[in-house]
């Protein structure tokens, strides 16, 4: 058999099959099957991608999500900032006089050089007017 004979036989079989098929009956059967089948609902893209993946990949993704969530929760619970400790825990117990005495003892007086001391009498008239303007707002 050569190629031409094979083509002739295939054409003859196709013509015989085409004569035996009733197109109206086939079309009616297809339409009836389409009407009887429920409409296809499409899942959202993330779900389609998730269910299209092999089972092992889905399991690995779920384990990775759970492990990550556990590590984040552990870090959030463990790294809580500690309450600041008072430097002097006795301060709330002091009376007003004792507290003012403690604050007065903490004041440091720095020596001022004599050549840097400036009083109101040392200012010029323009500087005095500018100072008054600044004080008035």
C-alpha cells in the first residue's frame, strides 16, 4: 500500500461515516445535554491556582504559612518591652517641700564670663525697640 491508496481508503471511510450521521439528531442531542448540565461556575484566580497545584505543593504551602504565623506570634509575645524602672523609686513618696529641696539640689550653676554679661543698659536704642517688638508678639 502506498500513500495514495491510504488517502483513498480514508476518504471512502469518511464519506461512508458522513452518510450514516444524522446532523439534526446530533445537534438536538448536544443541545439537550447542554441544557441539562448546570452552568459552570468559575472559582476566583487564587483558588484555581491553589487547586491546580499538586497536593504535596499545597501541603508544603500550608505548613509554611502555619510556621511563619507561629514564628511571628512567638516574636510578638516574647519581645514585649519591659516597664521602665524608676531611677529613684522613692520620689512619689516625697512631700512637696522635700521634692522641691531635691530639685533645688540638682541645679547646677555655670560660671558666666564677665565679658559676656550684657544688661539692658548695654543695648542700643534699635536693639531695645527690637526686643520690645519681640516681647509684644
